[in-house]
């Protein structure tokens, strides 16, 4: 059976209780949350100024805290995935002196503070998250966006627009975590809407809402391989740089403007086989994402599922970011009647798959995966949820 996702109220109450225990019986004055995300289709297109189709998850990161009247911040994380210290302390009095360091998980928070438009007072805070780390469900963006939302709450300074907030969180990940991520994860964590996926144009940041209420007899099943991401930053950069170099060779701003005919141009310019495969994936994945959105809107679930399958196959063969674990999960799901499509979601080389299927096929898919997969998978029914927000600080 799929694992029930802990309710936000229960997570909040857990956080408030832990805060009081950690900080000598004090009560928290501020409470915020930001969700993780799952990408339905459109992988490795965001940093190529392309299209993505994510939805926010009911899995969230919650931060509770209060001002402490000093220039120092003390932050505690309850995550069981943290292998180093779960407490970080740093001075926020001089913005330029906020630097990344140890523990690494706190760098995401420091980066948001460094990029916040107003002065940040000292605070005590506690972080609780139900977004599994290393799963491809964007625990890092959830932490960044929750942190930024917490800073807005304690300072009363609201972003001029939500895109400003998104870009500040992305910049935090670039500069303080050293991850050259695209814009999708922070965007959906900020702007997610309940009951709707978002088609995001990563070039101009325009959004098309895609209502999901019409898929009542279908669901999205997230399967966590519990095999953490093995795609190193260097491997990510190699793929990103191959795309950037290809765009430069084509004299284009990004691969968003590339067409299949451009593959022949690159070939004639001496592009490597690896570069051609990367470019082929990006061009086709952009087309697939637009087509998948239209299929979802029109209720053509068979076509939508096929496009998901094509996406995974391209990520496996052309972008080469799948893994034996992910392929096993996908293949086990696809052979069950009622499954429309299944693919890896996230950067790849570990993490999660997402399967679009009829509701009455869920148990059979879980059974099929358990029979085929040597690891211990976790299963969640995904529903599109709200983006970041302030919560009431009451238990």
C-alpha cells in the first residue's frame, strides 16, 4: 500500500513541540511551510530555457521560530538524513560576512538570508520536513523557499513580486550550495496551486495553470527508490555545459530555440556523439512537454502516458541520467494493465519515479515493483498542492 503523507497540521505540531523542547520551553511566534515538487514531464529542460510541467506536493518543509533580540541565528533541523551536526549558529549582523560552511544543510538557509532584500534580525528556528532528501522531490528548494518565507514573516518585508522571491532562492542554491540548478524547483515551491499543475516557460517565467480535477479515475504514484542521487555536481555540469556549448555553436541563446534540423548543423561542425544525444533529448523533451500538457488538458491520458514513457527512454538513452534502480521501477510499473506511463522524475541517477495510472491499478503496480525491485521502495499518491505560505502558530 502507498504510504500516507503526514498532514501539514501534524508536521506543524511536531515542529512546535520540538522547538519548545530545544529552546528551553519557549513558544514559537512564526510558522511557515513550503512544499517539495514532482515534475510530471520536462526534465533537464529548465536550465535550457525550455518548458517543464511540475506540481507542488503535500510533502513540506516547515520552519517555526521567534526573534531572539540578538544578531545571532540558531537553527536546528530534526531531519534523520543529516549525518553531520543538526544545529547551526551564525551571525547575521554583516551581510557580506555570511559565508557557506558546515553544516552544509544550513548553507541553503544562509544563502536566502544573504540574498534577502532587508536586514534580518537574529532568530531561533527549528526545521521539520516530510520531503525525503536525495529523492528528486526538491527538498533543497523546499528549505530555501520556507526560509525566505520565514524571513518575510519575521521582518514584515514582502517581495515586490513572487518572481523576485524565486530568483533569490535560486541564487542562494547557486552561490551557497554550489548547485547550478534551473528555476523550476523554487518556482513551483513558491507558486504551486492546489489542484493544478503548472506549465512553466523557463525563458520568460510565464505560467499556464493545468487543472487536475478531471483525472478523478487516475492518479500519480510516486515511487521512491530510496537510492539517493548519484549524479554528482560535476556530472550535472558536464551535461549542462554540453547544452550551453551546443547553443553557442548554433549561435542561439539557448537550446530552447534549437530544432531537429540543428542536429545536422552541429554534426557538420564536428559536435561529439555525446553532445548530439544531449541536444536531441532537450529538443524533443520540450516538444513532449507541450504535447503532454495539451493531452492532459483534453483528457487524452493514453497519449500523456506515452509521452511520459518517451521522456524516460530519452533520459535513459540520450541524457544518460537513469540508473538500474530507476529502470527496474519503471519497467515493473509499465507491465501492469491500467498504467498509462512511468518515468524517472528529477535529475536522475537515483531518487523517484512517477507513474500515471488508473486508481484501481495502484495495488497491482506496488505488488509488481516489490516483486521486481531488490531495494526497499516507498510509495506515495501525489496530489497537486499549494505553494509556500504562513501558518498559524497554534497547536
